[in-house]
């Protein structure tokens, strides 16, 4: 059974509907004491990093999420949920993250852009993927849907399983053992996004 973590910072209905299209029942779970009852957790997220961590803290979810990951069960963070997996973020100040993946979250450095591009990075873009069970059946350069102004800087190259070009190359998918994250929104990415969620179900 898969639980979608409800900490009041994500469009839970659209994520749950995407799983329903795949025939997968999910539970929207707001009780951290029940996290260990599930086989997998999905951590969604829309909004600011600091607000999200505060919501998790208020709901006593931080340690249960870390414990879930420590037990070797699969967790998938999407969009802001992926960024929360890292040690810290520079979004509107300095904020500590869950620390499940080494690295930090930073703003797009527009000084490195070769051409004028708008931030946030919004819309369809390609993901260049490494071989990983999360991407089974996807092709190099398949399009996914992005909406974000900040991106992850991984401390370890080996944790990067997908990259995307927007001004420069950035990590758009990560994996550290059982902890997974993707920057684009799978629930908004049509068949390619559904394929990623299908792979997460079967992983």
C-alpha cells in the first residue's frame, strides 16, 4: 500500500487521481504514527521550502519520515517534495531539510544562462535519464512538466539519475538507495509521468 503524505503543502487530489488511473489505491495520510504501516510513501509539495519544513515540523512528521527511509522502504519526493529530501535550501533564507540526500537546494543562477530565460522554469522540458527502475520504459530526452525556481545541487554525482537543461544542466531526478526524487510533476506529465508512477508502484 502507498501513502501520500498530507502536510498541507501539495495538490494531493491530482496525485491520487494519477495513481487511480493506474489502478493503484492510495491513502492520503496525515498521521505520522501510521507511516510505518505502508510499503511506500510519496512526498508531494507545492510552495516554499521553509514553509513546507515548518508544516512537517508542526505535524511531528520529520523523524517518522527519516525513520521510514532508514527502514529501507521506498520514498518518492516530487517537485518541492524532492527538494525537501536534501540537507538544506537557500530559498528565502537558510532552511534545514530532511537530510536524506546529501546536497542543497539553490536558486537558478541566471548569470550562467547563455540566453535570457524566465524563472520560474515552467512548462515541458526534456529529462536525460540514467538507467534506473524508476525510468523503466522511458526514453532519453522524454518530456516532463516542470514548475520551479530552485533546483538541487547534489553532493554526490552518483545520486543523480536524471538531468535537465534550463540555462545549464541541473539534477532533475535523484536516488540514494530507497530514497527517490523527481523535480517535474508526474501527475501533470501525461503518459511519461504516469509511467514513472507505475514504475514506483512496481519498484
